[in-house]
C-alpha cells in the first residue's frame, strides 16, 4: 500500500505516514525492516522525529534488545533532539523486560541532563527494578524523594512563569510542563492526578514490602504494607471518573488501570499472608539460595539463531552457559552473597554436559525417582502453576516466561509458597525448548491465554513475534515423554484461552501437523464430562475450563483470566492432546 501510494499516486509521505509503516514493522517484530525504514527517512530528507525513535524503542522492547534500545535513545540526542518522558519510559520498559537494573539506572540518572522530569510511570518502573534486585535502601530513598516532590522542577518554581493551560484548568504536560503550576488553582482533572499519584506510591511501597518479606525483614514489610494501604485508591466508580476528568478517556485504558489496582490488592494480601505465616511459625523463613538454585534465567532476546534439535554444545559453550546463568541471578535477581559457592555449584549441576537441563538435579531428586514434570509456557505471573504445585506435591512444576519482570513475580510466588516442587525459568520459550530441554523429558506442557499473533482478523497476517507456530509445536512434541508400554502415559499438551477464533486457528495448525492425538475422557473443572466441543479436522475444541484429566489439578485464575473477566470476556475454550 505504501509503495502504491508513492509510486502510482505520486503522493509524498509525511512523517506520520512513515510512523504508521514503522509501527507495523515494530508490532510484528520485523526490526530489520524498521531499521531500513529509518535509514530511508533520512535519505529522502524526512528526518525521524521523537515519535519515530520512541516507536523503535518499543520494537526493541518487544524483542528484548536493551543494547540497541540504548543506542536508539542516544540517537535522539545525536540528531539534535531531546528525548521526552515517553521515550525514556519506553527505554526503561526495555530494561524491565530484560531485568537490567544497571542500564535503567544509567538512563534514570541522565534524565536531568536531558531536561526530562521522571513521572509516575518512571518511578513505578525504577521501583520495580530496585525491588527485583533487592535494593531495599535505594528504593526507600526513592520513595521519600517522590513523596517530597524533589523530582519536580519548573512546575514548583514561580520564577519559570505561570502555565496558561494550568490557569485555564488543565495542563496535559503534567510534571514535564516548563511553567509554574499554582496549587491554589483547581484543575478539572484533579481527581485523576490524585489517583495516579496514589497508585504510584502504593505500587512502590508494595514492591518494597515484597522485597523486605522475601529478605526476611517482616517488620519492615508490614510497615511498607501499611503505607501502601494508605495510598492505594479504592475502586474508582464511573461517576468518580466522569467528575475526575476521565469522561472522554479510553474505557479499555481505565479497565487496565483498575485491573492493576486489583492486582496490587491481591499482591498485598499475598505478602500479608506470607508474613503472618512467618511470624506465627507456620512457615519457615525462606532460604533464598535454595530457590535461586532452582531458577534459570536465560536471555530474553528474541530471534536468536536456533540450532537443530539435538545439536551438541561444546564444553566451552556449556561452561559459558553455566557462568551466564549464575551471573543473571546476581545481576537481576538479587543474589548478593554466595560466599560458600552453593548456588554456583547447584547451577553447574543442573546443566548437563550436553547443555540440557537436569530437572532431577534442579529439584534434588534421584535419577531413579519417577515424577511428572509439567511446564507452563508463557506463564504470566505464575499464579496458575503455583496453585497446581501446592495441590499436587507428587509432581514437579516449572513456569517459563519471556518477560523478566514476570519471571521475578513467579520466583516470588515460589518463595512465598514455600513449594519445593516449583521453579521459575526465564527466556525465549522457542529457543529454550529447542536448545536446553532434552527429548522426552517433560510430562505435560500447558499454555494458558496465549497472545494472538494478530488483531486484524486476517488469519494470513504475518507476525514473527508469534510463539505458537508449527516449529514450536514440533519442539513441544519432541520434549514430551513417549509411551513405551501400555501402562505409560504419553506426554500431553493443553492450551486454554478466551479467544475462540484464535483457538480455531491453533486447532487447524495442530491437525495439519498430525503429531498429536485426542486425549480420552476429558473433563471440566466442575468434574463434569467435557461434552461441548467442535471438531476441527479431527481436533476437538472444547468449551469450558479444563479439569484434572487435562492436567489442570485445580482451577486458579491467572492475571490474564482476571483481566478479561473484568472486561466481560467470560467464555473459555481449550484443546487437550497427547503425543502420538
């Protein structure tokens, strides 16, 4: 369409035209095309603006390339522009996704040089990273500065001149306005500003409470939880939003904000319960080193060159892998002092000589001990898998997630639950399942609420970010245990979603592969037989919530489940198959 408009219609593309095309490249993970388009813009004299650079930063976030993101952020300065708060926050999101506190700190410390004021989003993101790294003192100091408003500059300085928009009742630039905001002038969006400020401080205090709890400082955790409760806004009614200035705002955006408030409350209850169990002696204080020894943090980078299945790793490559996994725990998970070397030794034992994962060593099992090993892919915050592990202690459970902030949430749930049969893994599932998971080592793979590859409704739409494709299903098949005798249970695959159309597409893909077969006697979470289904080329697509025969030991809502239920998406569908 772009080529036709230019070559046939003779139209001259504007920066907005380029921005739309750039966004299409970025949203599909086609960063080489996005980079080429940026060069083309320069060549034809349509210099990329801050919006274009921010779009590129979003792309590097999606593929988790923090080095390229840093070069892009600096590229704004090199082109005689200044990054705005949206660009800086997008870059810090890249760091959050990769768990890179050091690179996030670098940008945060330079914001004053760039004349950018940290806003609510900046503080939430940095607070999250500091908590993940167990930098409690640094996070506490940041909270104090935020409460005092030390980050504010021009808006609190009368000498910078009055803001005319503020005087009229509403300034869209917020903390990054260059003019004075007189607090005596009531704003039309005052309620919205108060909500955002309170939500930010509540989020930071909850992060501090969490870091304190898993560090064993229960008194400080309770203190931070009390402060979070003071700031956490109650459910915001539609009437309050109308009065508060959100009348014309996107309802979906407010649904997202309200869901996040609900998630904060759930997190507070989870931490409170954990602290109470510790104080009452019902649960022993967490041994972080043991949990860290079971946590494998691979690279979050997408589109790494994937080797052939079964390709051998050299001894040098295996040693480098072990070193990188250990370094990741120190750099991103708060491992500060491994003085006796126990964590390092444990990580070395978990990785076999061929580079595959020794799951028996991960959970401290003997090789002869026959236990189920279940893996949840794209696990979100890990609520579902933790619930399964607590319900069924006879099996081992792993949650595998790409985004590092979610990996840390999974890790924290493992620590707080005290479950010794549960572990967190981070990284690109397409690479990990192919490279590091040995053939026939997994009992069941679960995918809950997978993200559709496109939103257009066009099944032929291309998106290289899509995980559930033919190659990935073949890798799952290779990882699943084989049934050698009539008493053996073959490895299984269960996919659970609210998206009917996407599930139909996945059923067609699985049918064409012809490497899985139907599972007998599928039931629902209610215990009833699953008798409502449609058959798509031989694959059954069930309606409802899967039960124990499909591997779901207990029904547990995930974050995505709660989010879509809040949006009145209540229909559920699942596919349950076994290895042929």
